[in-house]
């Protein structure tokens, strides 16, 4: 496709996405302004009340409901687990890939991306984070994967024809970016600063230029081969990889394997290809191939509804906006009534005010100041009208509005930390659990997004980290470990500390997500259980003492645990580690390797 064809296609797709998601975007922006910025009064009503000197209070209760769901997600951090699927994969390599993903999460501070996305989904109905590829440092040619947050969800335009709860079926996506004109000219000196907004308008007058990432997913037709190996096993590989794979096998066995490898079957397949382009309103600024088969934008959806073929996404507080408005109105009304109480009028007959100027001035200030005495003229003394109090109906309406917000969000007093009618701990926990269950779909959608991110990472990791000699991974206990990687097809020499090379391009791996207590909480629980076990059965102390010390945090715990481990019987010591596994030649990834990043992370 020519550059102009790409730009025309991008404009058409952007316009279709913007039209399909316009209602969601308007409501999401209204939710953010209402709940986060406190813009909860109609401008005309607020202005009229201010001109009359009447209060227009904003007592925003919605952030507490939002924080309840978001902080539940923060406490139960989902963990990505990788497991082998076919015969070419093995559990040890799956553990290495999982450890590498944990290292990527820690290095790129993925928790910030997850927290931002779930916050946006709860507040506005949708949020996003992304997978990116960039150089490991300014002085390195190594590439590394990163998980990045998307701070503004309204800058993402997705495929309106998508039906999946992740981005697996997206055919395109846009991520907008706004740059100062000076930065644009420095990064793209040969391009004109023309905004990309779907219609090719010229640069705005605010000194900034809007550009966009244009992700495009298409399908290429390839030939897939099923080859019988010399040992009788079957191997599936792309046709374009056959020659390179035979050369690799020749190098490993020291003989020409051409006559020993038989192609049993072949078929045509459609292989996804993802391309990232950076575009302005008049030019394609950058182009790079993505090594995965799906667009690496991870959506976290809110409450999903499909009606008339259109997907709609709703936030937690969408239906709570009207009760919040009523709560503000009635609290303002009761405040106004109470504030008027000291200025209740005086009832007096005509001519009761004294003619003396000083005494008459006291009556003029009687509602604002306190005087020791007031004089009057005539036989009937003036009387102040008593304050009737705030109408019970106004107080009840405010309470009704507060209860409506709880009922709509499904979050009641116990979940918010307030005292309720429940008296027993079991009843309070049951009510808190009801609130968590009522909004669990938000947390579950975050888990789905993280699982999709794990699938994207498993797919691109062999293309990024394969050529390296060694990488640092993290165990489930966040302990660091260095492992050696084989190049594509086992090309590396030597081995890691465990004496094994791990070829990440061999086999297929699946991803699951486990949401639960953090590892630190699990360590505390394990420590308590082991202490109680040793108290009940002291004879087990020599057997489980090293495990107990592994879960201790004081200085020297690791040294003592290692000494106790050396005192274990020989069978238990042998079970601490398994034998190294073999390295086999690989058909290599079906997708092309990543293009070098140009100017920014992919």
C-alpha cells in the first residue's frame, strides 16, 4: 500500500471507531468530571444560586465507592502463570518464561499500569494499558519488553467490530499523542506538523500537534509443513523455515539430514501480521513490524452491554450520578434553612421602633449582632418568630439519596468502614463479601486484561530475548535468579548456573492468571502454620525447619535455613533440584522478529 492509501484507510477506520464509541466517550468524560472533578451542579443552577447568595454544596460521596473497588483490585494483585501445552514445551521452561514476565512487570512498574486501567474502568467504563518494546538502555542494542500505562483512556480508539473481552480480535487500533510543535520538528524534521484527527486539518493554534499510533492487523497466507524426523517424531514448522532448520539439524548431527526428513503433509494457513505505524495528518512517520499476532493494547472494560449490535460500556457510578445530585440539593437546602435560623424575623406593631437613631440602628443589626437590651415604643413588645427547624422531609430525602447510591453501586456501610446493624464479625464479613461480589466483574475484567498481556508477552519473548546469553528472572517469591538462554534453535554455548540452556522458542505455552493474596501474605500464613505444626509435633522441626526459616525475615535466616537443609536426610536433599533437561532444535517462531524501535517504544 502507498502512503496515501495507508492514510486514507486510517482516516476511514478512525472515523468509524470514533462514531461507534462516541456515546461511551461522552458518558466516560461526564463520569470523570462528575466523580473526580466534582462538577455536579448544572452551571445555570449553580450560577443562579450563587447570585442569590444561596449555598450550592458539593458533598462528593462517589470517590469512596470507586476507591473501594479499585483498592480491592490493588490488594489482590493478579499473578501471571505460564504452563506448557504441547510436547515441545516443558514445565521448567514455562517457569523461566513466567519468571521473565515477573521481571518485566517489576522493571516496568506494571502495577501502575494495572491500577490506572482498573481505576479508569470503574470511573468511566473503560481503561487500557499496553505492551511495548524498547532498547534496554541508551548504550545497549538489547531489546526488552515493557508494560506501560495509558494515562488517558479517551486517547485510545478501538475496533468497533470487536466482540472479545480482550483485544485478540481487534483489526486496528489508534493511540493518540499530543506533542509541542518544537518536539515534533525535532523528532520528525522532514514532516509537516499536521494534526491527525480523521480529517487532515492543519495544526491547531495551541502550539501542539496531534499524531497517532495506527496499529493494523492483517492476515498473510503461508504454507505449514508436517515433517517426519529421523527418529520417527513429527514436527510442525513454516515452509520458509525448513531450509534453515535443516542446516541447523545438519550442524547438530554432523550429517546431511535432507534424505532423513520427510514432509508428510502441508496446508495453507492464514498467519496474522501486526504493524505499528506512527502517522500525522499528512504522512506516515514511522513503520515497524510487531513480533506478535495480536495488537498489544490491553483493554479493561467496565460493565458491558450489547444492544442493536453496538457494545456499550458503563462505569460503576454511571447510575449513581442522579442520587448524588439529589444528595447535594437536599444537603444544600437543609444547610440553607439552618443558616437562616438566626435571622428569623421580628413581629411588631407599626411604630414600635424607637425614634432614637442609636436604638433604631440596634434593631437593624439585631439579626447579625447580640445586644444586652433593645428598646421599643408602644404597649406591645416585638416578638421574634421561632425557628420551626429543618423539615423532616428534606432530611429524609437526603438519606434516601445516600441509600440510593449504596443500592446502585452495591457497596454498603460495612464495606465503607461504617458501623451498621450487624453485630457479629461473621455478619459484617458476609455483608462486606456481598459488596465485593456485586462488583467482582470489574476485577475479573482486569484479570482478563492481564491474562491477555501475558499471552502477548509469551508470544513476543522468544523474538526479544532469544539471542541473549543470560537473563534475570524472578520466582514467585520475587527471588532473583539468572538463567542462560539458547539462541533461536539452541545456538548459544555453555549454560547457566543450573547447567541448562533454555530455548524459549520451542513449544507452545498457555497463560492463566491467579488473583489472591500477595506473596508476603502467603509467607506470613505459611510461617504461622509451620510454627503451630512444630508446636503440636516437635519431632517435625528437623524436617520442616529449613522451610520455616525460608519464610522468616530476620537477618541470617537464609544462612540458618541452608545449614538445616544440609542436615536433612539424603532423599530429601536430592529432591531439592531436578536434573538438567536437553536442548532440541527448534522450528523457530512463525512470526518475523521485531523491527528496531525508531524514536520511541513500540
